[in-house]
C-alpha cells in the first residue's frame, strides 16, 4: 500500500440560500478541520455531489430551487456514505420523521445550537479517522495472514494452509478440487514451494488449452520428422519438469485417449517421445486440479477410474469464497495494495457501504472475480476510497471469470490466480465502450463512469481520443 503522506482532510458541503448561514457553518467546519464547499442552491450542490465525494453535508430544508429532502435523497443515491445534517427554521414533525427515514443524522433548528453542530462535526471527523485506522489494520492483517500468495484468516483457509504445510514434504501426487476462481493453482504452487523440490522447476499446464492431436507431443515430446511440421526434436513438458513439479490444471477436460496415455506415464515413470523407440525416465511430482466432480464424471464414463485413483492419493479441497466471507476485507486490502504498487495509486481502501456490498456479494467467480472487480474499481477511483460509484461501474462489465491462459504466469504475492494484465488497456477499453454507447456524449459518459468531466477529458487526452465529439 502507498498511503498519502498527509491524510486527506474530511469535506463538509454546506447548502443554504442564506449567505450568513453559509458563512457561520463554514467557519465552524474550517475550525473543526474540514475542507468546506459552499452552495447557495440545491441543484448546484446535487450536480457537484454526483462526481465529488463529501464526508458530511449540512443542507437547508427549505430552498427556492430544490428542497432539502430532495437534496438528501440525491445524496443517499450518489454517495450512501455521506452523512447529512438538515437545517431548518420551521421544521415540522413530518419533515423531521421523513429526514430520519432518509438517513439524516440530525435536524438542526435555526437559530443553531452551536454546541450540537460542533459535536456532530466532531463525530463525523472521528468516524473518518476511525475508518482509516480500521483499513490500515486490515492491510496489516492481510500481510500477516498471507501464505504463498494466498490470503486467509478464516478457519477454513487456515486449515487448508496447515494441510499444505504437513503434506508438502511427503506427497508425490495430489488432486486439488474446487470451484472456478478459488485459487487452485496457488495451492499447487504452495505445495511446490513448501516441499523439497522447490529448487527445481514448476511447470503449469492447462489441459483444456491443448488439443487432443498435440497432447502427446506437448507433454511427452517428439522426434524430428515424427509428423508433418516436426522439423526439430523437442522434449515434452514432463522432461522439462524432471526433478521438479508438474501441475495439470483442468484435468477433467482431458479426452479419454489422452487420459490413457497420461496414466501410462504416471504408472511407469517413463515418457516416450512421439516417433522415438525407447522411453525416458522422468522423476516429477504430479499435481492435478479440476472444478469438475470427477466421481460423477467417472460414473458417466467421461473420466477413467484408474486415472482418478492414481491422482487422488491426497485430495485438497479449496473452499469457495462464500464459505469464508470473513476473508473478503483482507483479500480486498491485498488487491488494493497490489494495484497501488503496480499503478502508483494511493487508495486507502473502500467506503463502508462498498465493504458491506462486497461482503454480501454472490461471487460465483470466487476470489478471481473479487480481484477483477477491485482492480476495475481502483482504476476508476480518483480519490483515496473506492466508493459506490466505482463499484457500480466495475461490476457491470465483469461477467463469468475468464478461463486462464494455457501456461499461466506466476501470480503476484497477495493475488489468487493469474494476475490481470494490461490494466491501462482494460481501462481504456471500458471508457471508450461507454462513450461509444452514449453516442460520444462526454457529460453522460462521465456520469455513468462515476468520474468528473475533467477526469474523463484527461483520460481521453491520454488515449489520443480528445478530439472526439462531445
């Protein structure tokens, strides 16, 4: 994490059509340590709050253009974390009740109880400071509960980490099971990194990405002239991993013919290059992973029983995110830390409402989906916090998690699964897609993206798209 050298001062927005009230409340806010923004009308304030974040807003109940309750509703929609104080010289019981229902923290009557106003501002400021301390603590916990690139403080993840530590020095073959996006490759890497073969190679293979016709050549190698296009002798990936560990991801995707050839190698410890007469001995640990129920696949005749039992010497089940939701704050903190490092951002964390939504999310794509959402939201974030605006914009384009690349690169510390690449290209693609969908209307695009028009113009200039019509 790259925190700001000086924490941002909290922001107080004051909305009142009476200049003396603006000046009085503004002086109190500045004395209390707030950055103060003043508006003499509700409509102007609503436009500002669509794009800028405020910690607290003091809003007059009765104004000529837009009433205070309408401003309150707009604030709750645009930024649910903004605290709102209503001010009125003639508040009725009904208006007070309505204000409380809409989420106002208090209704102050004019002339003000200045001690009460001061206490409210102090409370908001203390809550902001407390939020920062909480997020800082979550960042520290995330670092302390990291194990081989995985984050988990929950009993389910700690049990998995303990099992990996106990098994790693001894196992030669293991089956790793779990839903898509839970981090099965990281479990395989943890077994490798915690075991005696760490000095040797770790070779990941995505079985679903290798066509059946090339399977034997890719895994076991071929001799020059063995088939059309075989212009050189090539060792297979089992030979490349000799002395180390080979990871067979998506093992359930292998066709039956390929399963038989793999079984022969696992049982004999020999690979035979395509076109070769003699076999070659290899010494590898074999870790396999699948999101399928291989027992059901076996019963359906789609997976060989003898291969299943050969692989399933030890099974490690990686729990889905819904079974360890208490880890979401720490995963989020780790992903934000990673984005801050790679993109030179200064994001402190998420707003309280975003944290609640993340904790309650479905996450069918598990930790990989959570990471993608946090990265997208971080790209869009202009300030120190990921707010509802960034979260809403980042959730829309995220569909089912993508299938990993054939040979996934090693994940960065704090990540689960292969790290996202070309974040700047992803940002550009998303921004231009929104702009095109809205017919080039930059004001509307900025509203959908949850950024200011000025920020959108800066991005378009960086993309070389600033001459597009608005």
